[in-house]
C-alpha cells in the first residue's frame, strides 16, 4: 500500500466570493495534472525498507500492472462527471495488485473517495466505497505484513477523504441555496415596490388625469360657440390638475418618506450635497467629497444621484458606524455621470458589516439599483479587499429613461 497520502485539491465552490484555486478556475486542466501527478509516482515508486520510497527497477516498471496504472490514472480525469464509476475502476485495479510490490494505488483510491463525496449525486455509494476500500486495505496489509497501526491510519485517511468531500458538497449546496434565496428576495422587493407604486398611482392620480382629459376635450369642442363654458371647463381642468399634483406629491412622500424636509418643497439634487455631508458628519461619519459636475443635468438624474449618495452614506453609517472614513467621488463623462462611494469599514460598528452586506439584501441597495436601472444606468456594490465597501453608479444624462 502507498504509505503517503497525496495532497488533494482545496475546493473553491464551498467558499463563495473568496480565493478560487486552479481546480475551480480550470477544472479539466487541473484534473489532468492531478491524474498525471498521481500516475507517475504510482508507476515509478515502490515501498522500500523502513517505510521509505525507492525507484522501481526498469523491469518492474514495464510490468503488466502498468496497464492498470494507466487505466486508473485516465479514469481519474473523469472524477467530477463520473465519480462512482471512477472509484469502481480504481478499486478493481487495486484489487488485482493486492499483496504485491505494485499495490501502490492507495493515493488514487483516496482521491477517488474524495471525489465520490464531493461530486456524487447518490449518497449511498459513498459508505459502500469506503467499506470496500478499507477491506482492500486490510487484505493488502495482511498479505504484506503491515502493522495494524498503519492499516488503521490508512483506513482513517480513506474514510476522512470521503467525509471531507461530502461536507464540502453539503456546504456548497447551502451556499447555492442562499444565493437563490437572496436573488428571489431581491426580485420580490423590486416587484413589491413596483406593484405598490403602480397601484397607488392608478388609484390616486389616474382619476384626476381622466377628468382633466374629459374637461379639456369639452372646452375644445365648445370654445367657438360657448366661450364662457370653455372658460369654466378650463377652470375645472386647472383645479383637477392642482388636486392631482397635490395628491401625487403626497403619494410620493408616503412611498419615499424624507424626514426633515417639507413634503411640498423642491426635490433635492447634487447642489444639496454639502448639507447632506454636513448632516452625516454630525452623526460621526468622516466624509470627503471629490470631483464635481460642470454642467447641469436633467432633474430626474439630479434627484436620483442625490438619493443614491444619501442611501449609500446611510448604509455606511448603519453597517460600519461612526468613525468610518468615507469618500464620495463625482465624475462627469460624455454620456452621463459616475458616482463612487468608498468606505474603509473601520468604524465603531465594524462587527456588523458582514451581517449587513452579506445577508439578504434590504430595500437600500435594491432601491438604489432600481433607481439607476430606471434611468438606463448601472449600479454595483462590492466588498473591498482591505475591508469596507465600494459602490459605483453610472447614470446616463442623455436618452430616455427605461
């Protein structure tokens, strides 16, 4: 039996968003290298005196067992897509060499057991494969007069390899389900807000607008024959328009409450950033603003840009706490404006950053992204390598919003 356990790969699927090794980036190439790396020592090396490894003589290398080594190494290349058949092939090849100097397929068996735990859909084959491997290991140890302690250690390594693969598969499944739940929750939030806004706009405003349309049509029809009636109809249009505007302002105030601001006052824009920055500085956030805009932008872009910066600073204060160093960058481009909000995540509440940013998304980031998408823009929010978060929004200033 092979006295050394091979180094198996570190799977990257179970740790989303972290280091992705070669077995995740280039699975086919990495599996080919792994199969070759296991085949060569299995073919060239054998156990020597005192648990040492020595190079086989040429006559021992050119042995019929070489065909078994080749078949086992080639089978390992398919260990992801066909893990159970691969384990069967490797165990059969090992069984044919038990008790001989060519019984060095233990490393391939360990990798095959790990692959069954990591990639097999049917969980029943894992324990069966572990039992078969331990039986073969015991027979090989008895025939070669290996100490029972070494046999027990080999059995522990083989069962541990399968168990490790199984645990990583379960963890990867939980991570995949969490990502699906996050995506479903984000879609639910967007759908809920859009449905709410559409229903309220229809119920509150559509009636007034319909009245305005009817009154305006009546005024046009009687304008030549009954000027007084036309004036009365236009007065009704004016009154209905004022009521619709008041109700619309009230509705938007309910949907997007803005504490401390007069609901009937003008909407804020990028010109109001100094006051916003002063407010968050009073709350303890260390904010700096760089860049700026030379030309005026459409009102819808101006308002959305202000709201995105406001929500981003609120998120930093909420998840990282006072003392967090934050930078807001504004940059004008040929087809729009770019907003970048950076924070170092080192405030007094830094312990809650992971919970706030890696849990289910709330209305904050979803709402900011929805604002950008409605303008035909984009918004990305990603963790920074050294801690904190980076939010980048691009808002077009030309063309029609989507």
